[in-house]
C-alpha cells in the first residue's frame, strides 16, 4: 500500500497524521470530527473503528460500500416518459415555434394548436414535453422540470394564461387564448 503523510497547522494547533492510502476516508473523517469539537480526546483518530468515527448520535459513516450505494442514474420521471400526442401540424395555419420564445410561450402555443386540432383542451406536462420535443426539435428542446416550473409561474400570473387541474394543463378562456393567438401571429411572421 502507498504511504502518505499529512500535516495540518491551525494557529496554535498542529496535527500530523501518517497512514496508508486506504485509510484516507477514515483519517479525513477523524480529522474533521476532531476539528469540529477540539475538546474531544486525540485518541479518537487512532482508536476509531473503520466503519464509524465519532460517538453515539454524531457518528460519521465512512464505510465505502455504504457511500457507493446511490440512487440509480438514468431513471425517467413520469413527466419525461409520457407518450406524445399524435397530430398533423399545419405550419401554414399555425406557424412554427420561434427559438426566442420562453418555455411558457412554447407551451401556450402548443396547447392552443393541440386544442384546435385534436379538440382536447387538457394535457399533462409530460405529454406537452414529449409532443413538443418530437414535433419541433429544430426550435429547441424543452426540459420537463423547466416546463412545469414555467407553467406554474404562468398559472399564478394576473391574468393567468394557463390553469391546472389534477396534473393537466389548459389554456384559460380569456388571457390564454389571447396570448396563444398572438404567438400564432408571431409564428406566421405577421
């Protein structure tokens, strides 16, 4: 095993530790514990068990096997895994989304054209994200957490362009439809 030597000097305090590389997490935790409670006896560093440093409730876990156990990466949230809405987009009638639009504007525009084409007025955030990202890749991808955050902000605006009920989003009759029609006009370049 590779040996190492560590020296820490705090005004009026000197600490020197020697050990092997495999002991680094143990020693680091012990030094941290020692510095956090200067009055604790110095033999904690030398006599600490390999699994835990500290006493009772303030124990620090340094077991590498426990530290490595983490939540698996790459899991999909319900927002990301919703099936896209199938529809035929008519760019001559509704235009295409503009890259400069905010996430909320893209969602309002998409809600409007989906409502007009399919007749359904309510969609989940997951459906909006997957539909937009499938149909309008060139205009920029929408990330699920951003969509939910921006629609929530829009929902509390006065007057609110969107509303939410049990996880589904819809355009409000007055302001939502007005903003959506404005966005269609922009998308058509008029």
